[in-house]
C-alpha cells in the first residue's frame, strides 16, 4: 500500500465583526478552539465592536457532529470544527497556514486603508494554529495572544524567536481554568525564556473561556 496526496479546492468560511471605515485602526484575526464554530466564537468579541476594530474569525476546515456517533443525526444536533488532528498533520498544518494567509489578504482588501496594528488571537486549540501561522508567515504582527493554551512544542526553534522578537506575545490564563495548572504554566514560561521569545502573562478570574473586560484591555 502506498500513501498519496492530491490538492483539491475547498470552500472555507469566516465571519467578520465591525463596520470598516476611516476610524478602523486594528485588524484582529481570531482562531477558535476545538469543537467550536467561528460564528459562536465571535460572540465573545462583541465587546470590541466600537468602530475602531475589525475582527475576523476564520473557521477550522474540518467540521463534525458533537454527539457520540451512536445515532442518526438530526437537524438540531450541534456541530463543531477542528483545525487539525494528528492524522496527516503536516499537510493539515500546511493547508491551514495557506488558508489563513488568504483570509488575511481578503480582510485587508475589505478595509478602506491598511490597519495600524494586526492582532492575532488564538484560543485553546487555536493557539497552536495562530502561533504556527504567525511564525511561518511574513506579515507584521503587533500582538500575538495565546489564550488558554501555549505555543506548540514543535514551534520552529529558528523562525520562532526571529519572528516573535518584535511582537507583543501575551499569555492569558484563567484563574479557574482546569486545563492550565500553575506548574504547567511555569514550565511554558521557562520554555519561552529559554527560546529567547519575549512574552508577558495576564490572568482573568474565569475558567477556560474568554473575558470581555480583558479583551477590551488588550484592544487598548
């Protein structure tokens, strides 16, 4: 048996929030977490809809039903998406990096003038997606927000530090997040320090979710 690959065209979906106009200064690309859909994820960012932000939420390229798969699916069954799995992972990473490049290019065309700042936010599984995309690309990213997770273990050890030196990397953790322990957080901080990647850590009182007040602070 021989494994082969073929490139195909696929229609991807993304959502936008904010009226684009002369006062729009920031462009946000926000990557949702595992089992989420971009439309539901975007609701968290309504706190930023003040006329100065344009928020773009791409959706993972693979969708699936969220039940246990033991019955026939109905019209009301919830659906989620994922950025990738471990299966054929390098091609999945390659595909979503190109996809996010295309989303960014189209988002800039929708704006009346180039954004003053580009902010990339990843939540949970979306943190790995956002970090790999930023490190692989050439765009100037003002701020990279890793919310509820950390840069992937396979982050490029050469491009990572060079791409992120001038980027404001922010690690965001929830005080009640069951997926982020104090010991685990410290290990991740130590890893970034060893890689010579500058960062800062912020905390909010919630769990494994976004916090509107902190989002507004990060927008300022």
